[in-house]
C-alpha cells in the first residue's frame, strides 16, 4: 500500500485493532500497527468503530489520530530496517534520556517537518535533511 486513500488507512488501523482484540494472526504491518495502537488507548474506542473512524476529524485537543498513528507506524518501519541509516542509533540516544514513546515522538516531529516542507516545496522529502534533523534531535 504505497499511496493509500484516507479510507484505506483508517480501515487498516481498525482491522489491525479488531484482529488484535480478537487475538487473530496479524500480518507484519498489522503487528507494527497493533504495537502503536497499544500505546494509544485514547484511540481504542475510535478504532473499535469503523463508522466513527471513517467520519473522524481532529479531536477536541486538535490531535489528528490517524496522522499520529501513521507517523508512529512510519517511524516503526524505519527503525525496523535502520532507514535512514542511523535512525536506530538516534532513537537509542534519545531513549537514554527519554522514555521510548517520547523518543519516538521526537523522531515523528522530524519526519512531519520534512514531509510538510516537501509539500510546501512541491518536491520529494529530502532524506539528507531528514537525517540531519534526526541527528540534531538525538544530540538534544
């Protein structure tokens, strides 16, 4: 799923949550999503209702649940293959001073910034700029 629609992303997370709840076998991407879902109990009710999930916007506090979960998932995938090279080491450095969830949020901030900038520029995300942002984040 390289360019999923909004609905496909929401169905994916809801399906991963359902399989997780029902203790059904999970595919690799679903297992990563389930791990992300586990650390976000505030989204469980939303994910338990595909109808609500499809209609959901931002929450009262301005959070975008599916964007948030998708960024977590992207970071998890990057960490699993250490791509960009050094992201695992950066996370380890961050985890030396922060809890793992907060460390991932710092990496997500870097990713979101790079993706946003690419959208503004009408270009592909700049991998070197992303890696530089990750390194700066790890240094504190």
